[in-house]
């Protein structure tokens, strides 16, 4: 017996958005008010993650906020010719406002506003309690990252634009949150998936939570970001129809698609791998096999 349509439809519902909006507004104010060391830095502050993508479900805990300083950047020039690399280095002098200074200024601004007790360093972000009853927010200080593909014209370089930051072990993490948002929005359009893509992402995230609650899947095996990226690879046509038809078709597609062809929703990073934003192959398979077994043995 398959999972009933009513249950699947419930799982597809979006979680609350009011508290995330309030937290974002509060953090933005704390970072940009005139007493903040960031007030004159021209930082770009925006949401990333499930709230920004409208794929948040009931119980999602974190609001993810990027604080991007764009005048400093890290780069990957491996695709450029030697001459292009020389031209690039001649055009851009070394940065003076580096990531550790940005992180310290973000910390100072948040602690001045919320108090030391409301702000702490996490593994990959700054954890912030923005007010009574609100969930913790993740604030990520980041500088720009450029994955160059061509530098023939120094005034119009070709590159993928992303962000880079560091975890508490000083490991560099690169991601492309704006590309992730844009591509998810495009895939959800009426002409492509009839607006059912993001609904289906939420469904699978709740399905994951069900598997964990029933001890059919270990926690941390299937991060929400990884699930969303996996579903991005599924052909648009498989999202259209009743969930009792589309869900098993999606599971079957992902189980039978070579890993090498799968990419993250940003369209740049391979989905399967050992990087900090990738999904381990074993965990990917474990999640899909658990989902398929639960589907086939639903009671």
C-alpha cells in the first residue's frame, strides 16, 4: 500500500514564515544601524536556505542570513590561461579588509545589539537569539568568491559568483546561494513544474523526518539542502500529477540515475562527493532506499 495522497499533501505544506521575517528584519537592523562597525561597509544582507527558497517546513529551526562583503574576494583561476592569470593579478590589488575582520565586526555588532548571551560562534555560522520565543538564527559572514571561466576582457570577466567563508577549523566553504535561489524559483514556475517543485521538496523533507521518527533512517543522513538539490535533478515532467504518482517516480529516477550527472541546485557543484556542501554517496543511497522501503510497506 502506498502513502495516501492526503498524507503526502499535508507533508507538502509550507511552515511558518512570520517568525523568520521578523528575525531577518531584526538582524539586518542590528548590523546596519549607525553604531555598527558595518554601517559604512556596503554589505549585502540576505536570506538563504529553506526560508529564502520557500521550502521550509513546520519545525524548521534556523533562519539563515548571509552578510556578504563584496569588495574582498577569493577566486579559482584554474580555467584561465597563464596570461589571463597575470592580467587578473595586475588588475586587482590585494584586499585589505579580510574575512576574519568581517567576522569580528559582525560578532561585535550582534553582541552590542543582543548582548553576549544572545550570540555565540557555531561550527559554520554565528548563532543569534533575536528575541523571546524566536528560534536561533544562523548568521554567515562571507566574502565574494569567483569561479573564473574566462578573463579575456578584464572589464567583463566570465565567472560564477558565489560566497566563501570559513568554519571553526578554518576550512574554506564555497557556495552559490543566489544561484540556488534563482534556479529553484525557475524550476517551480508554472510552465515547468506547475508550481509543484517546491511543494515536493517540502514533502520529501517531511518524509525524511517521518523516517527518522520511525527509526527507519539515522539523523544527519539526509540534510534538507541535499534533498532539495537532489530533487532539482529530476525532470520537470515527473513533478506534475498526484503525489501518489510523482513521489515513487522521483524516488525511482534518483535511484537509477548515475551520480556523475547530478548537480547541486546552484548548477555548479556536483551533488555527490566529499565536499562540505556535497552529499556522501552512501548517505544519498541510504535515504532513497529507506524512502522506497517505507513507500512499499506503508500501513
